[in-house]
């Protein structure tokens, strides 16, 4: 069993969204996660 701890992207608390950096971080994480064969999530 693997346990992955994933932190959210860089937040923009004032506008309740992500900063540009946070959006880049999230996109890179999504790309990497797609190649990790994590199996189905229930």
C-alpha cells in the first residue's frame, strides 16, 4: 500500500482561488499523477 500526501497549489485567499503559480503546480501534479497508475478511486 502507498499513501500519497498531496498539498494544494499556491492559494490566493483573497479571491478564494489559486494563483498563477498554483495553477501551474496543479497542472504539473495532474500530469504526473496520470502516469503513476494509482488505480481506481472509490
